[in-house]
C-alpha cells in the first residue's frame, strides 16, 4: 500500500483515457473540492469511491486502493473468505455457550 495518495499516477491514468479530474469526481459522486482533498492527501477515499475509480480507469480496485494510500477494504475482495471466517467464529462461540450451559 502506498503511504500517500499518488496524484501523479491518477493523473497519468486519467490522461491515458482522455479524462479529467472533474469526470473522475462525477463518476464517484464527489464534488471536485472533495476529490481535490483526496489528491492532496487530506481526505481518505471510501470503498465505493475506490470501486468507481477502478471502473473509470480500467484497473483493478486493489491497485486503486494501493495508489490512494488507503486502508479501505477493496469492494468484494475476499468477501466469501471473511464471511466463512465469521461463520466459523460464530459456530465456535455457540459451541462454547452450549458447553458452558451443560
């Protein structure tokens, strides 16, 4: 993960596609001022914004999250694994509660 928002990388990807920051903001449902704060590393990008930027730029969401310098989980990333892990923990807790009641 990058430590800071990589504005150069984002500007280069936008340039490759002939897009502007205004288009990027609109694609994510942001005002241009909010996007400018992200570019200046003064605002963290949300998971929904990561997904919107990835789709607009044609790159994986994990790359956008990394270049944005955020710890926001990438939408859909390992969701099935996280759910399975939570279900195992709930089952273990239920078994422990049943054991304690016995």
